């Protein structure tokens, strides 16, 4: 489910989701090459779970505050 309520934000959110999907697939491809196995044998859902579990340890910065509109 998309959280955005405006058309331009929906488009931005979709691009973000596509970029995350591409990054995870790239990560899976690199992992399969290191392990010497076929990338098709890796689970996308499992990769998502691993990244979600380890992501808080790699967040090195806080997001900047959004500017006030007005």
C-alpha cells in the first residue's frame, strides 16, 4: 500500500520502491556470485528480511528536517 496522497508523491514513492527492488536484486546477485550459486535459487523475501534486520546497524545519519512550506 502506498502512503502518499498526492500524484507527484505517489510517483516519487514508486520510483523509491523500484530503486530498493533493484538494489536488493543487485545485492542478491553479488551474494550468489560469492557463494558460487545460481541467483535464481535465492529468495527475494528472505533477502528483504535480512536487510530489514541489519539496516538499523548501518544507518549512519539522521534524515534532515523538511523545510516548512508557507
